[in-house]
C-alpha cells in the first residue's frame, strides 16, 4: 500500500491511465488535450504528446510497446513513438458530428500490425505506413465502439440505433447483424472467438424488462442467452475467463455474477459493492 510516486504535470482533469505490457511505462490522458508518458520506476515524465485539438478519449500502447495510440474528440487518432514522443501518423475520421459524445475511438489489432478506427465506418489502417487498408460501412447511424476477436478474423461494432454488426476482417463481408432496441455495443469476445457478448445501454427496463444483454454465436448469429430477469441486467464490465469456461459481469446494484460459459448458469454471486462497478478482470 506504499505510495511510490505522485505524477504531476497535467493541468486539467485526468481521464485514463494505461500501463505498457512490460509494466515499465505509463501513459496518461487529460482534458488539457495532452497525453504524457511516464517512467514507472522513477516517476519521471518522459514525453508530453501534444497535437490534438480536442479532448483525448483513449490511449493505448501497441502490443510491442513501441508506439502509443491516442484518439480524440477532434476526429483524429494519432500514433506516437514511445522512444521519442513524436507523432508518426495522424488518422482522420470519416464522419464525426459535433454532438457525438463518444469521440473518435481507435485500437490496435490483436497482432499489432493495424489500427482500427470507428465512426461512420470501421476502418483498418497500416500501423507502419498510416495507409487506409479497408473500410467497412456501418448500417447504424453511427458506430461508436468495436471489438476485434482474439484470432483477428472478426470485428464487431455497435451503433446508436441498436444495431451490432459482425464482419470478416479478411473479406470485409458482413456476417451477421445483431439487433437491440436502442444504443448497443459489443463488450467481449470469448477467447476462442466463437461467442460475443453485446450490451444495450440507456433506459433498459423500459425496452426489455426480460433482459437486454445477449450472448451470440459468431458462427450462426444465433442468440445463445439473454441476460435479464433473474440474472438482472448486466452492465458493461463483462469478461470471459482466460480459459473461456466462465463469464463474469456486474449488475447495476454493484453485484458481480459468474456464469458457466456453456450453460449460462449462474455459479457464483459476489456481493459487497454498494454501487455500480466500473471495471472487472480475471487474473492471468
């Protein structure tokens, strides 16, 4: 419980902290329009990455920790060199409206060779060159989240219209369309990429008192289980166990439930929190 460092330098609210995969560095993002790279051992600020004209929404390290990817309300994503702090590439949104409250989201593909951005399209970019490789047009009004399957073969994106779409990353073919009543997004793929969990936000009880959140087969597009009713409506923090045998999710009242991934039977209920849980993860 010892405090090791106090990291000071941002001039406004902090939004996110992310460790590098080797644990040696930390990136922070703030509403001061900057991202900072820190040395975990010394607490020293190594680089201040500035260049966005809007609030930075997310920051992520590449799988090899050599680059940092930031995305912003200004409709751009930027790739930064971890060693120098210099901006390597700027990737631009296709359609970002001023009222969009999700910003412009970006992430690395599982193999780290591509950057995936989400707005009116799901776009794949070459991390090395910054070239646009592929664009998938979304059926929904605006997609604001996406998940890539662990094997890198599938991408799933959700929209404000309640439409969640599943594509093949190799061909760009739309494989399945999962329909919710309102605002919906994918949360997690199973480790074997055979299932995907989708979450519906908003006034859920008014639309689906029996449950709004669903587990789907990526092969058939079939809904395997709907979480609701006795389960309660599962909130966004949701994870599969590393072996894919279990799933853990939080309820709005702060309760955690663990389900068998095959039967969707609840095997444990963990109580103790008194309000909504922000994040949940399994140990490796």
